[in-house]
């Protein structure tokens, strides 16, 4: 998708938010990889359930940040008349 670059966003997206999304997604996945096998092996307790909940929240937060980063790039193309140059 085309990037809408500006002075505030020279890359076309918020770099700090993108890094936070990557960190949240990976941390959520690591938590899930560690706690889900323990929970399924019968070691379920309040801590494992809390970690699974935190994992889900981190993954959803990462997805929401991704969508908010991508959303400004989605939009209708302006209609051009004959002979007009693209903007």
C-alpha cells in the first residue's frame, strides 16, 4: 500500500508505534508458547491463566496498532479529469 509521507512521519508510519507493536506481538507469542503447554498439561492455576490473558491482550494490542498504522494509507483515489497530472 502506498505510504503517505509527511514531515511528522517521514517513513509514512509512526516508527515508535510500529516497534511497540512488534514487541507486543512477540512478547504475547512468547508468553503463549510458555504458558499454554503448561496449562494443557494440567498445571493450570491463576498465574498461567493470567499469563494467557496477558498474552491475548498483547496480541490484540499489537493488531490494533497495526490497523491504526495502516488505516491512513487506505482511502479513495481522487478522481482526475482528462489531461490532469496525478497528485
